[in-house]
């Protein structure tokens, strides 16, 4: 009996040593990305304007890094909060195994970051202090962005009105606190396509807008195979209501396969006027987390390119129940 207990003790002790060693290894060697590049961005007005357009209307950085008013449809940004951060993400609202807050990306916080540190953060998901962020920030998509576009966004962030706002560090449940360290990877930048090649340019915009992140159903944090852009990703409101992303594939029955270009653009045009941008909703009315008021600021040419690209993706039959009221 004593011999058996001794053997069990050796096994348990060995397992503990393996676990401790693995934890130490992941904490010491990960995230495994290159150091922040030595970089000084010589911003021009054109770069700042391009960065403003991308950050507010395509990659919509300001969506999470500002406060949104969900007493209005699609939660338009609240004046005076641009870039301040503070949006909370946790298991209850976002299905995340832990809690973290969107950071302040105004010069109040970024003044102590080099351009290279911000560049690495955007494209790899690794902070100034070497810690990883949860990929709800779509850095895996931003890592494929044309470097000049990334630099333009940084140039724009430097021009934001400095705002106060500091938040607790991220706290992840086990084992996500270890898994999240393995997710960041070095950027694999692409080259900005010629806008005249509308399908290729539309694909680029969909990529840097991380459309697939919200419009692909997932299971345990992984996109379901064969369901890219088929919709159904769930978002929970604080009152328990659930909204689901739409099927963007060219399925005739459940997607946008029967939409004309005019119909597609019209969905965005609705939120360009003051009535569409300020439509009040009650807690039990249909609402959306998609920042329509931000995407509505895209140029007609960019919206057309996105539409033309979406018509080329594989159609997926997937009926989505858009909205469920909590009983």
C-alpha cells in the first residue's frame, strides 16, 4: 500500500512539475513576436486624413475605444469620448473567459508609446510591456493591412484630443490566461490593391474591417468550417437580449444573393442622415451592435467594392434569427 501511495505521489509530483514548467515556459517565451520596430512616422495631412477614415469608417478602431449610446439604434458614439476607451468585455456580455477593457488610445496614454510600439500593438496584439491582448481586437486581420495604412492610423491617433481614462488590467480565466499568450504572431502585411480592381480592393476592405470576425459563427472561439461570413455570431445586451450577425454570403434564400448593389448601398445610406443616426430604441426593441453610423461614412466606391467582393464568396445557406428578447 505504501509503495502504491509513493508511486502515486511521484506521478502527481511529476505532473505538477510539468504544469509549472509549461506555465513558466509560456510566460517567459510568449508572446513570440519580433520586437517593436524602430520607426518614426513623418505624418502628412493626407496620412492623417486616411487614418481618420480608416479608424472611424473601415477598421472602426473607435467603435470599441469610445463610448456608445445604445439608447439609440446601433449605438452611435457618444460625443466627447472618442478614443477614451473603457468599454468592458466579459463572459456575460461577450462570452469571453475573463474581463478586459478597451484601452485609452488618445495621446494621454499613447504619448509614452513610440510609433513602433503602437505599430506592433496594432499588427500583432502585443502591448508596450510585452503582454498580449485578447483577439477580440482583430489584430490578426490588422496584421495583414498595408503598412502605410497602419502608419496612417497611428498618425491620426496622435491628433486625437487627449482624454483621461485608465482601466484595470485584463484578467483571464485559466487556461485562457495561458492560451492568449500563444495567439499573437508577426504581421504578414499585404499591399493595398488598386481600387480599380474592385473585387480585390473589396476583399482588402473586408479583411481590414474584420467583417468575418463578427459575421462567422464560432464554437469555443474557433470559426465553424465552411461558415465564413454566414452570420449567426451572438452578441448579448446587458438586459439579456441577443442580437445575431447577418449572413453576408450570396445565398439567395438566407443571405444577400438577391440584393442589388443599390439595395446594399441603401442600407448604409439610411444612417447618413440625422434621423437614421439618432433613432431612439427601447430596451426591448430590435437593436444592433454593428456600428452602422460609422460604416455609413465609407465612400460609395468602397461600399461598392465590398458588395462586389461579397458576391464572389461561397454562398452558405444559413438562416439567422436576428434578435431574441430575453424572457
